[in-house]
C-alpha cells in the first residue's frame, strides 16, 4: 500500500470509525459468541501473497465485530469507563504517523518535552502540590504510564530500593536478601488486585489493612498493623492508599494516613485510577486532600478524562527516587545532552524501554475540550449516577450498598447472594445492558458504572426499567420455586 | 467535536500523515532544538475554554515537528528500526475506534481470540516448534507484550516462581527470602540492559556470561559460571539468550546453551527483539535453531516487521508457568466462561491489566503484505546492509568490527576511540544522517542500522559518501593537530 492508497483507505477508515461510534447504540452491547468462535472463521496461516484492503475491510464486520464487547455503547455499565473522544483519536493518528520511540530525550525531544509539560498542565488542573510538578527546575514531575498497575509497581520498586539502601546504611551487616525478607507493603482490603501483584513481582510481603464499614481505611487501622509488624521484626516500607476503590469507589482517609506514613518513613503511593479525573472539578477536589503527604500519585485519564487508552498519569515528588531504582546506561542509549538538568529520559521512569508519543492525546483533548468541557463531562456522569441511585432508592425491593460519590452505584436486591447472582445472570443474558458484580464483605453486589461518553438520562432510565422488570420476573419464579433462603 | 467534524478532521489528519511520510526525506532527520525548547512555546496551563481543531493543528508544525527525531526518514540509521506501514496505521485507527480494554476474554472476545490466532500465524511463519503454539488445545501460546523488556521480565518472574516452588517442595524449611537470596540469572555481557533491569525488578542476582571474540556466548562459558555458582551455594534459575544483540547483532549459540539449561533445570528465554523478524526468511531461519530447548521466546514485529509500535510477540511452551506466577482473581474480573479451556485471560500473561486491540495491526499487516511481501522487506534491508559493508571494506581507513549478518553494520576508523568519537560527533552535528555508537570490548564503534521502510540504495550510498567525506576532513585536522595517539 502506497501513500496514495493510504489517503483513500484512511478516509474510508475514518468514516467507518465515525459510523461505528455514531450508531453504536444499535449494536448489542455484549457479543453472542462462545469461546473459540474466531479460529474457525479465518485461515490457519498467514497468506503467502498480499490480500487487498477490501478483503480485510469486509472481514471487520464479519469476523471482528461479532466478538466485540462495545465499551462505548451507552448501554455499557461494566467495570469502569474506558475513555474515548474524537480529539484523542485524531492525536493517536498523528502519534502513529510520527511513529517515534521516545525512550530518551534525544530519541525524540518533542515526545519527552510535551509529556513533561502536559503532566504539569494536568497536575495544575487537579491542584496537585507544587512539589509534584516538573516546572522549570523542580525535583518532581509527571510521566505517562501504560496503566495504574505499572504506576503502582514502579512506586513500590522505588520505595523498595530506597528502603534497602537506608537500612543497609544503618546496618551494613545485613544483605539485600535479609532486608527483602523483612519488607512489608500495605493496602486496603478493598484495593485493586494490581497492588498485591506489584508486591508479588517485587518479591516482598504485602498485608491487607482492614477497611471500616464505609470500605475506607482510617489511620488507626494502619497504625495497628504497623505496630504489630514492627514488633515482630518486619520493616514496613510502602502503603498504597486508594481514592475510589474498584469495588465501590470508596476513599481512604489520606489526612489520617499520610502523617503516619511520613512519620514512619513509609512511601505513600495514591492510586486514584478512576476517581482522579473528578478532581478537576472544585466540588470534588476535597477528596484529594492529604495528597501533600504522598510520595507518588496516579490516575488514569484513559478511564474518565476522554483520553483513549493508554494514558495513565503518574507524579512523584522526587524523580531521583524513581531513577535511582532503575538507572542503567549502556552507551547506545546515551546522548550528548544527557547531563543537562533539563533533560528527562523517561525510560528510567517506567518498566518498558520504548514508548509512544502519548502526550499528543492529552494535548489534543485538554485543548479541544478545555477545562470546562472536561468538567461538564465529569459532572454529567455524576449527575446520571445520582439519577440511578434515586431510582434504586425509590424501589423498596433494592438497597444501595455503598455511598454514591462519583459515577458508580453498588446495589442489590434485598435478599440472598443467590438471588442477586440470578438477577445479574438474567441481566447479562438479556444483553440489553452489561454489568459486572463485586463482593462487599460477604455480599454479592451489582456494580452500575456510568461509562460511555454519550450516555444520557434516557439510557439510565431504560437500564433501570429493564433491571426492575427482570427483578420482577425473577422474584415471581424465585418465590414460586421457594428458592429464597 | 462531534462525529461530523471528526469525519472532516480525520480526513485532514490522514492527508497530513500521508504528506509527512511521503516527504519525510525533505526534513532534517535530527532536530535542532536544545533541551527545554518546548515549554516556552506553549501556555503554562490548559485552556479553560475549548480551542478549535485549527488552533491545535497549526501548532503541530510550529511546536511539535521542530523537536521530532524522524525515525522513518531514509537518513535515519540509529538504534534499530521502528516499524511503520500504512496497513498498521489503518489497523490502529480501528483499534482506537473500537477502544476496548481486553484484559479478559469477556472484556472483548475478539480482542483476545484474534491475538491468539495471530500469534499462531506468526509462530508458523518463523517455524516455531509446535509446543509454542496455542492451536486448539495446546499448552503453549503467544501473547503481545508492549516491549521486549516486559517479555524478559515476565519470563524471569515466571522462572523465579517456578524455581521457588520447586526448591521449597524439596526443602520445606527454606523461606522464600532464603531462596530469593540465592537465585541467580544469567545473560551475555552483550545482552540488552533490560535483562539486568528485569533481575533488579525481580530482586534476584544476575551475572554476565562472557561472550567470545565473535560477541557470542557458547556453552562452555555458561557451564563454567554455572559450576562455580552452584559450588558456592547459589541457585541458577534463568538464562536469557540473545539472538541479535543490540551492540552488534551477534547470536548466542542456542544449540550448545539449550541442552545445558534443560539439564540444569534453568529456564531459557530467548530475546530476539530485532533479529526475530528475519526468521520468516528460510535463509535466516537457521539462526533460530535450538529454540526447541527454550521455555520462552520473544521478538518485536514493531522493530522490523512493519507493525507500528507497540507489538512485541512472546511465546511460551507452558502457559501455566506464566499464569502461575501471577494469577489473582477478584470477582469483578471473573466471567461466566472462565473455566473453559478455550478461554484465555491475557491479563495473567503481562504486567499491566489493560490492553489495546493490538492484534489488529498484525492481522492487517500480515494479510496486506503477505509472507512474500514481508520477506522482501527483510531481504531488501539485508541487501542494503551488505552494500554498506562493502563500501566500508573498500576504504582502507576503516574497519568492520563484527560480522554483518542482518541489517546492522558496526564499523570504525582504524585508530583511537577519540578519533571515532570525533567522527560520530561530526556526523551527528551535520544532521544529514543520524547514527548512535556502542562499545565492543573497549572499542568505540559506530553502528549503522538499516531502518526506514523506504530506505534505498541511493540513501545508503549518500550516507557512505557523507561519512567518508567527514572522515577525510577530520583526518586532515586530526593529523594536523597531532591528536592521533
């Protein structure tokens, strides 16, 4: 395919994508396919000779679309939102065209420098303390990671290296393995599984801190486990606080936890993967109070800030902590400007070496929506979630299971877990909307997340009427069959 | 921006990208900017109110392009190639439009299933042993990682978990920390820095194995260090063999190393990040002989197989080894089909949770080029590298520093490192072409990598004449100033 054909096919693809997104509400949100559906539909091997674009293009509707879960459908209420917007799609086209691999400043100065400045823009939008910004000569700064999991892992590894060095400087007789065996990290029992995974990867212990009846970790709960562990010879070194937990969007109490971490010399990382985008609205910014005690902070514009996946924003107060954990410098990656204080080599800030020009997406989205446009998007979602909450509360068969703060509602039928599992099954089998569940303590709960950029009040109302009707049907047979326990 | 405007702007962006790539040879390959150039060019904060697409668009040439290193210029001969092709760009547009996050089968069945089948296609193209393929009910299979660094890390972590479990089952009195402190990984002294980094992240020791005068690790070198380490109580558990090292594209001797690893119960991972793409040509496939002894294998179609970054292909013989190292399963990520043998949840195969629909790029590229089209691309690059080698060899002032096997030539002026540093400096300051150096043993060497999809014989000839002229100029002043030592 030459440039001339790309011009033609590229424009066809633009129209296909526009059509797909414009009419996505006409597609069934969750596919009908069974596992293994795709393999029989395509050849066993790559073709020897080139096929035409038309051949490939017609297979999109035939082979791909029947197996797609439509994350941008206004009937998609599962997981958390995946961001998507036209400005971000345009930026990604440009990113692909430039096709640079920005692992160092010299590998593409614009790629590195725009990222640093965009993370400053974004940091200012959520009113992050100055220390987290790169500014002209700050010690902190931001970076785009691929996912919150990587941000958590990177911060845990930085904390691990820092602590090992500290302990060794005070106790030179201890080996690294001795110290590693005593290190312990902490997170809420409501924290995302990626925190446990980060500890697993880093080869250190991790312990759950009990959350309270609001699914929130408070200072005394952390203090208790720290005291016990220190008494038994362990070395607490890392605490991951969550703002907006995955099960129910609860918020750990930073203002209590932060001072404890600072006093005990424990790295505090804040994972606000979903909730972080809301902090651009002044009325939600208070949820971030206490960030001033943290060493690192992360949220995902690719969840709720209209920047297509992947774009996970992470900030640290001291970039030297990150770089110190990783810096390895072979000659072929060195460059002339390396020692200048203005140069950032982002490969030292992340797990992979290579990186795409992802800051273009932020630049396009922040400029073409403006802060007010993005605030409107967040506020619309929160308004819709309260609308759904209100509908649930009006129906006395149901209960709300956790405070609705942002765009997630946890709810269930009053009754057994089996009953609620049956309700979810009937919802997801009908495939008119799509939800996923969670457990809150021992309760099986349905999560209703406001997801799509184009979701409106009518979709939420439809979803509720549908759920309500399925519940009515279910309760009739359930009572009839005497399943209720 | 609504869909109607996206149709208009998307088409403009398609033309912009086509123009950029068509006329990229007219741009200076390496930018003139100094560190910190970008910040003064843009505002301090995101705008409150939306800006128009035109505003943003005109800033691409004004602010971004002056700071771009043009990786796809035919005058770019640095690092290794970054792949780019029009079919891959089209696929990425579709990937962005669908915008699913395929962490589990249910999160988007097509995303998972196409990936599995595409990795089978690709595995067959390089004639990987059957055990590495997923097939209909294989124990192995492939996955797309973001980078070779992640593939190395994942395999090292899988090996670590496997070994710890094994050792603990034989010595239940040993703690995980005891064992971790004795684990040791190995790689060539020519291996990429990401291998050392993987060990650093995994909290285990790593040792260099000495390469021979061809920059190759042979069996006896590995055997020697294994015997020493076992005698001193260490537990060897992981060896990363390299096919196509970054400094000079040398190849470790798999046929000697593999049997040793198998006998010693050491996980052998093969990193063929750059060279792997060449194995689709029968005349280069012999370089992969011995892969049958490996536990995991990785190469980067995003380097040399015309699939835009990121697309790093990794295969394992036993998927249970990867999954066993990581599997954590909260309820909100479980789904109905989970226990079926046909279902793959790729989140257990990688560091991040989220993942884009990257297999679309493979599907488009493999079909629209066909195997023969991709073979032609590889063969053209290898032909051009031998052309450059030939030009160097005809000039007795220069020497070739390592065997030219694929698309990389390591060369230097006969003389001191200082002389060669001066030559590289004059080349990169002239900015007509772009190269990076490496050290081979103590020698400072220039790396000339055939990179661009559109590079032709005329560009290579131009590059050589340019280098040759700069060398003439340099040698005159050098001799005049009596700098030569």
